[in-house]
C-alpha cells in the first residue's frame, strides 16, 4: 500500500511524523474489548504503518505493560521498528516501591521505568518519553534533569509532558527543550486553546491532542453507556453520565450536520476540525479496528469550509468534567 498521509514536524526540534498518529491504549486497556484480540491489535498497528501513520502512542500503564509488550512484539516480528516514532509514558507506577499505581517523577523511578519500557518494546531507544502526570512531590527540574541524562545516553530521543500546567512546561523547557505536550483536546475539550496552545507555539513545542474523538463519543457511536462493558472507563466518566450524556449529544448533532454537508463521517469531521487548528497539531485517535483506522486517517484529506468550521466552533461546551477526579491534571 502506498503512503498517503502527509507529514509534519512535531515541534521545532522533534521528529517528522504522519499528520495523524495512532493511540494504542484501547487495544489493551480501559475500553470495551480491550485485551481480547492481540492479533487484531497487531494487524491494526501494521496497517497503520502501511498507511503512513508513524507516531504510535502507548504507556506502561496501559494494561499495565500489555500494550507496550504488544507493540514491541509486533514491531520486532515485522522488522519495522525503524519506521515508527514510539511514544510511551512513565510516572504513574511506583517502581521504587511496591510496583503499584501512584505518581512518581523521581529520577530513581524514571530509571527503572525506562529500562522496563525498553525491554517490553524490544528496542534500544524510546523516541518520545512522556511524563504521564506531574508529581507534585518532585520538582519538575529534577525529573527533567534525569530525562536530559537519558537523552544524552541515547535511551530516549526526546521527552514530553502530559496534562502539565503552562508554568510547569516553561520550567521544564528551561532545563531541557520539551519535544511535545500531550493533553486532551477535541470539539468537547477546548481548554488548551486559552493558554496552552499559545505557549507551545511560542516555545516551539509540538502538541499531541489525546482522545481527539472524545473517547468515541464525538463519532456518534455511543448514545448510552448500556452497551459498554461493566469495567469500561467511560461508565465512571462524568461526561457519559445520565443527563450530562444526553446534553452532550447536542454536540454530536452539530457534528453530524456538518458531516452530512461535507460528505464525511462524524469521526472525520471531529479530526478535520482538529487538523484545521494548526500544522503543529498531531492527533492520536485510538482504534482497535482497521476499517476505523482507514476512516480516521482519511480525515487528513478533508478540508472543512470556513462556515463549517464556524458551526463547529460554536458548539456548546461539554457538560461534565473530563475525569471524575480532576486533581492530577494541569499541575
Ligand atoms: N496522556 C493521557 O493521559 C491519555 C489519556 C487518554 C488517552 N491517551 C492516548 O490517546 C489515544 C486516543 O484517545 P482515546 O482512545 O482515549 O479516545 P479517542 O481516540 O477519542 O476515541 C477512541 C474510541 O473511539 C472509538 N472509535 C475510533 N474511531 C472510530 C470511528 N471512526 N467511529 C466510531 N468509533 C471510533 C474506539 O473504539 P474501537 O477501538 O472499537 O474502534 C475507541 O473506543 C489513546 O489510545 C492513548 O494513546 C492519552
């Protein structure tokens, strides 16, 4: 298959990547069907490579570990490791303690984390290594100092921060340049526009919107949580709860109207809107399925009219917080 996806540099100094990446989380964790079809997940990963997707997003916490293991196995067996930019994340498992969940940005934890990720990913370097959540107990300068050591040793190509406050990003960037920031951003999560995006542009840091399809909601495929597995993360997410979900369906209605006019699908409209926000934005929609991968990356070929973009810009803000517990975010 020929590569059809355009490319873009991830920030001023980051790698060149396909305009749309692939989020691997749902293959192994948090969503309905996770962990049930590794062969299908591997096919989706390799299909993504065939189509010009190069930024593959995982984390040690996805599974935990199963998602990194699947990616490592798939790339090793196919011999295609060098075609991709592997992004993974640390900082939400305490390897220095009992190995349980918890924030830990200490240099000691970082060392143990990266060695584990390298082993599972069957590679000698992580291309982009994100701190998944900031640790209020460890100054960011200390964590970034240790990350800079890993860059110098060639164990990571660069580092990123996920859900960090603008002030933290500035402090980190002063110690060692940040390659990319990853935060939730989509038609129903527009908080990054006020302060985060302008700051990233000023500093030359790439932006990777996660959950760009609103965890599937913006595609119109989820109209109640009834069809979701009992342990699906979205059942406990305030935006998917009862009246909030009903209110948020008004956002989907607008996306569906624009999709009909643009002769596109709602998922494609949600992604095309994101891509229209700037060349420095590389969304990472997640899917386990090849047909949806095709649908999603075709969004890179869709140009919404100014009227359609304005219609989308005008959607009502989402009802409900992004997480049941918002305290680990934006710090
Ligand atoms: N840094 C962080 O804290 C953080 C947090 C969350 C996620 N992430 C990253 O961001 C990636 C993407 O986010 P996400 O997976 O949470 O949400 P998302 O990309 O907004 O949506 C994924 C969901 O939408 C479904 N879907 C995908 N394409 C579709 C289509 N065309 N039509 C209908 N449904 C579709 C998927 O189901 P199927 O799999 O069944 O297609 C999945 O349930 C993750 O994989 C992960 O790598 C990072």
